[in-house]
């Protein structure tokens, strides 16, 4: 007769990890303690497979107020204003419960921002799903988009952009990444740490239920199989209206100087919030588990301590401030309960986290707070280059025949407005450049006075699994570079990077090699471009039935528009205006391109990336946009020059006629550091002068206008045909009704 796994294995702990816990405690842990270590030492919470590699990222730079390790990175953006930014993943929950998985991903990232003292002002959502012709992929996509819009619109934070990618590698494991940006007066910045012996830990917000128990360890720290749907109880359930009240209550507490430290309850729930605040502050904490308000009867202490029920915050306040804290919470209709007390720690060993049944009652758990937060295992997992990679790199990926170029271009066109039209992107009336362009732009207003600074914040998210599957190091560097160019297209200079590293099973040596290479590629690019990495998220075990997703690092970038006097030109054409290409004019390979991928070919080497050249291209484009010279601008990335031109045409209702493109490879190559500029005839000289000053190539492609898309000897399509292909792809696939799971 088969025997059941020991409790620790059922909780996701290995035999060696339990042995480590026993050494830390000097005894065997009880069930509650095991559950607490299981969630805190999970891959999702501890980064035990990635921390050794993440240390190689550059994290310091001009304006950095808070770097990695806190709830969000924070940059000083001048005028006494700071910007907080964070990106997170909610991949596995969204796969098995798309609406709530995506909705609570939005809720969690909002709390990461306002726990720093910032008011959330913008969301972005980079999304990856399986193929459109798969019913389950459509079901997941519809549920995720609905969850993001349902939560974000209700809580009142605009969604200003993102990405939508459909590919077979995500068929069983979608990626739902969410980025949030917030602003705060610099003096309101607060960190997630406890201090002051005798201070109180006050739990704010929703009651605690059984939803989300094991959400970090069960869902985000293990691979998927056919039984994935059985894990639905681990998915949290969100309430955006409670979140809205919680935002206002927390900001009011911070404005009133009533909070010593504050932490959201995300992964690992109350265990995470109490251990992290105590550990960061070098103190201990007693937690009265009986004082935690519950919405379900007969909850066990381990359920209360590991539940990831949403819309909850832990505030550290002085006893003297408690009456005013409770009064303000009552005003905002937010429940508040004292559930803990700060206790003494030591300089070397920190303090103890004790879980009690009543402050004077039975001790249910007693562990060093830092052992949960800082002493998780650190693995240097085996790494191995994927089998056959050198052979694939040496293979010629080929190119389509000239007569195939028109149909290929039509197939690539895809209007994503079906997604973002469901989001409110004009809340607060700060959005200058809405979704659909190269990057989003928001007016920068003072968070206290509301005064317009005359400057802007720009946001973009970029990732390309195809590039990273061919070469994770260079592919990740190209994603960083693409973000810089996207910001340049709206007149912004980049100031900081955050990342969401989505990879497969870290127990597979090829996956760890991919992760290590991607981190080095990001580090190399960020150093060359002078960008600090101020935060991020690692999402591992993105696999289904043993098959890993392609490596998918998603790069979020924050940029500054130093003088926001006009809207960016946007992705579009104007009849009679000239088309120019700034940047390298002669791409030579289709490796990693959308066309090659559509043929099932993964061979070849990626196009070269010269980061010094790239910096000069971005600078020239940024200068032109700031001066108001272009009437349209678009970077060349996925789909190559052909898709860049076609997107400019269909978005503006103007055709084009270009020549001098040397064959299909030049049309569809995704070589970096190139931007298409549309400019009035009298402005051509100004574009050429800016390129010459930056020492980068600039060639004339042709002219915008007429009702056809013509690339000499390669493409001749009617504008109407292209617009139909662009507009109808997603609505026809997703708008015909909700597909069955």
C-alpha cells in the first residue's frame, strides 16, 4: 500500500530544507512553523534559485532612492517628487482561474506601490497566451483581460499600455505580468520595516479567509500538470472597492505621520508581512493569531498565517497613535485590528517571531524572524547550454520568396485595441500618450498640490521570447535596447529599469543557463546605457507537463520627458510627408524574427547589437521628437521594417510607397537600433542633420500617401485590405463568444 508523503513534502519543502530548519531552531518544527517556512522558502518568495545571479545586476545610479529588496523601486524625479515602480507576475493563478488570477495580480501590484507612500497613477500589462486557434488559450485570454479591466477600472487607476503576444510555448502556461507606477512627495517615502519596541502591528483591510492559502508555494513555485485545475482554491479573490478604500486610508495615515512602517500582505500573507517587517528592522514581533478577523469559521492557525486573502496591509504604529489610526480607518470604512507587538531584537541575530493564541496565551510558533526572510536556501543550481544550440546557431534561417511578402505582412498585422479598449486609460486625465503607441506618456503633477510640473513620465514594457530562445543573453540586451528606443520615440530619456523574469523549471540545467545568460545580458545593456535596475520579479516553474516556456524576460522602463509642451507624434503617417530610416540600414539575418518563427525555424544568429550606436540613435530620435519635427515615428522591432511601416499606415489611414529595400530579409529582419520617421518635406534636412550630428546613418525610404502599401518589388497591398486584416484578427478570434475551457 502506498504511503503518504511527509507533511513537509506536501508543503513543498525538501528533506534537506527541513534539516536546515531543524538546525536553525535546534529542534523539530511543528506543523505551523513548517507551513510558515514552506511559504517563505518557496521559490516565489525567497528567490532561492535566482538570488546568486541577480546580484550581478547594476542597482545604483543617479536619483535612486530605493533599489531592489523593498516593495517597489523609487526614483527621485525632481521638484520634490519621487516615482515608485514595480512589476510582478501572476502567471499560474491566471492559468487556472483567469479572471481572479489577473484581477488579484493588479491588486497586489497596487499595494506594492502605495505601501511605499505613493499614489498609483498607471498600470501596464505585458501578456502572453497560447495560439489564437486553441479554445483554451482564448478562454484564458478573455478571462485575463476581463480580470484586469474589472479590477483596474473599479479601483480607479488607468491602464496605459503593455503587450499582447500569442505563441504555442504559452499554451499551457500563460504569462500575466503587471507593472504599476506611482508618485509621492519625497518626504512621504516609507519602508516596510518594524521598529520601536512596544509599537503595535495593526492589520488593515479585508478579513482573512481560506482563499489563497499556498498561493506562493503551491502555484508559483511548482510546474503544472493535468491536475492544475485542482489548485483553484489557492487562487486569491479580489475586491477592488475594498482596495480603493485601503489606498485612501493608507495614504491618509502616512500624510498624518501615524505610521512607523507599513507592508502589504501579498505572497505568504501574514507570515510574510510580519517576518519581513521584523527582519528588516532587526526586531522581533509577537502575533496574536486569535485577533486576526476571519470570514470563515474554524480556521486553523496555519491557515490564518499563510492565507493570501487580498486587500490587507500591516501598519506599524505607536500606542499613542492608535486612536487616531482607528479613527481614520473608520472614516474610510477600513477595518483595523491590533494583531501584533514589536519586541526586542539584537544587533547580530534580530528578534523572534512568535505566534500566540492571545498575547498572554499559548505559544504556537517561535522562530527567528530573519530565518524566514533572510536565511532561505541559496541554490547554485546546475547550468547547461541547451543541447544542439551550436548547430542551430550555425544554421541559415532562410528568407521568404518576394511574392510571399504581401501575405506575410497581412498575417503579422494585429490591432490590440480589443484588449486595451476595455481598460480606462484616461483616469486622472494625466494620460498624454495612450495605449497603442511605442510608449505611454503621463503628465507629471505634484502628488500633494496637483500642480503641473510641465514635465512627463514615460513607461514601456518590452520582451521578445523569440530573441531570447535563440540567444538569451543578447535577446535580453535587445529587449532593454528596444525599451530605450520606445522611450525615445515619445521624447523621453530612460532613467530606470524593472524586470519580470519569466522562465521554466529551475531544476532543468538548460533553464538555469538561460536565466543566468539573460541576467548577464540585462546587466551588460544596463551598464552600457547607464540604467539602474531598481526592482523586479522572478517567475520560475513556468512549464506544463515538463515542457518549459521559452525564456521570457520582460523589461519595464521609466523615462522622463524634460519638457512636455506637446503630444508625441505617435505611430502614424501624413499624406505627402517623407519617410526616413534612422539607424543601421543593412540588416543581414532573419534569425529570431517573427517570420522565421512562423516557419518553425530556430536557427541562425541574432543581428548584431552595438549599444554605443544604439545610444546615439536614441539620442537623435529623442532630440527630433522634443523639437516637434516628425509627424510620425515608430521603432523597428518585432516584424521588422515591413511591419513598422504597415502599422504606421493602418493606424493613420494613409498608405506609402518606398523603395531601396534589398529583398525579403531586409523587410522582415528584426535588427535593432532603427526608427522610421515621417516628416514634412521641409523637415527632411533637419532629420538628416540630427542623424549626422549623432553619427548614425539616415536614408530616405519614400513617401506617405495614397491608398496602397507599396514596397518596390516586394509588397503591393490596398490600404483597405491591410486595415481589415489589422482590425479583425483579435475580434474575430476572441469576440465570437467565450471559448470553453
